[in-house]
């Protein structure tokens, strides 16, 4: 399952990846805090959309991501 940056509201169209809570190959649970993101106005955690294994990180820490872009991939289990 793709991890996608959702709509952020208030005309905000991008965020920066601050921190990944899991490494590739680690198991994640649905609703676990997966990645911390920062915008000009706030910092927030994006929860995992499903349970499984984090199989790929497509946007590393410190890099920007736009709304709708894929942050990473979870292999559902």
C-alpha cells in the first residue's frame, strides 16, 4: 500500500519529512506513527494506513514532498 501525503488544508501544498519512525524491513501496525512531517505552520505525525512491513522509503528525511506524492510503500501482511 502506498503511503501518500494527504491534503493539508489552508493552501498548504507541501511538507518536509522530519523523521521516519521505522526503517525499511521493520513491521508497522495500522495507526502507528510512521513519519513526522513539518510545514511552515506545524509539525505532525502521519499514521500508518495499514499493518505490514515498511518495504520502501521514497522520500528520505530532510526532503520535501507535495500533497498526493508517495512517501513510501508498506507491504501488507
